[in-house]
C-alpha cells in the first residue's frame, strides 16, 4: 500500500463518523499532512454545517504549515455555493499546494469543476487513490445522484421455516423472531439511514414506532404507504418524536410500478437512503421491480409452521455472521 492510499484509507475511516447525520450531503473524510505527519483531520458535520475539508483545515493549529502541506479527501472538493461556501476556495485561500482525492463528485454541480478550479490556481491535484473503496463508501450519495433514487436497504427477519409473521395475532404489536441483540443492531442501522419505510398492514398489525430507542442517534424519517389514508393518528408512527411522510394516492400513482413511483417521490424529497422494513408485500414490490441495493436478512431460531412467507429474491451474499443464536446474511444487488 502506498502512503497516499494509507492516508485516503484514514479519510474513509474518519468519514464514517458522519454516518446518519450528513444527508443529503455525502459523509466525506479529510486529513491534512505536513512532513509525513497528520496535523489536521475532519469529517462532514451534520447537514448545514461545515464540510470535511473545512473541519480538517480548521483543526490545524499552525495555519502557516498549510502552504507546505497535502490535503487528502475521499471526494472531490465542492466548487459551488450551497449552505456553505465552496471548499475548493478555502483550499486555494490557504495556498495548500497538494490535494489527493479519492474519487470525483459526479454531481452535476461539481463533476470535475472543483478539480479544475484547484489546478487553475496552481495546485497539484492527484485523483483516483483507492477510487473503488471511496465510491463504495459514498454509495448512498452516488446512488441518489446517478440513479435518481435513494440507496435502498431491505431488512426482514424470518423463522427457521421461512415465515416473517403469523397469519393472525391477538394484539397489534410485533412478534419477535430475533433476539434482543439483533433488534439493537436494527436500531443502529436506523440511526445510520435517512428514512425507514413500511406498508399499511405493518402499521395496522404491529403498530411500530420506527424510531431509534436502543441506540444513540438521529431518528429516521418515517415513510408510510397508506393508499386510501385509512390509518389513524393513534398509531405510533404518527407521534411527534420524528417526522412521518405518508404516501397515498395523492402522492403517487398506484396504477404504475409502485416501487419506482415511491423512489421518484422520495428522490424529490431529497431522501438519499432508506431501510424498507416491511411487510412482505411491500418488500416483494421492491424486489420484483429490482429496486434495492442491499438485503439484510435475519434468521431466528423459532418456527411458525404456517404464516406469512418471507419475500423471494436472488442476490449475491457478501457476509454471514452469528448474533448469539440468530444468523444475519447480507446480500448485494450491484
């Protein structure tokens, strides 16, 4: 591994500190190196705050060293005014002579313009260090801008005999298939993504809260499919703890491919990542339209013998792990 790759890998590591709080901005990581030593680090602040490069530069105590330093960053510095000024301008202001970039930002507002601006100022710019790893790290951001939809994670738990729920229940509450540790992991995932989606039947049958209770983090935006607006405000998803978006016939055309309609709607809402937690019909809709990126599937130890079958799909399994007595398999669709 080259020294540039080592430093970019460090950028990726610290960038993950922004997971769940930067959207719709990408979670970028940046470091400043002088004389083979890291003298500054930063990652993207919560949405509306400083970008990673700004935080990295601000963390350098002796700004005079910047004129002989190298700035490393996972994603091309921006060149346009948004909620904050362009990062490329700040780099130029401090006359940082060298910039190493993991991957180009193909958002039309940037897409090489930041690099061109830096080079025009006399800055030596190197692009494409650990490019595939940086693109993978920024998968939510790239999916949103290139595919015009959120990055989609499917999640469900199924029994040993392949059911995700019983046919009938006495109470409108979840029947747990997984253990407490798996359920805590799901809350961690919720804190990492911008939104969470369920269908009408899940709200009616389980009355879920769809928030982060067993983890520390930002509650996701709750998205509820309710075609005829039959759900009442008494359901937990309509409490005031976090935002809820209802998708009815007023928002999308249910006579067209529904998953695509929902993706377009969420794109316009600037939702760049979403977990789809159910139920079976909702999950299968996205699978059938091939609109998903990851599937995270738990298999518990119990059996139902009869019930609602788990969704049917195909994908490349990229990991398998045991969580006490539960099995978690993660699949990729890219």
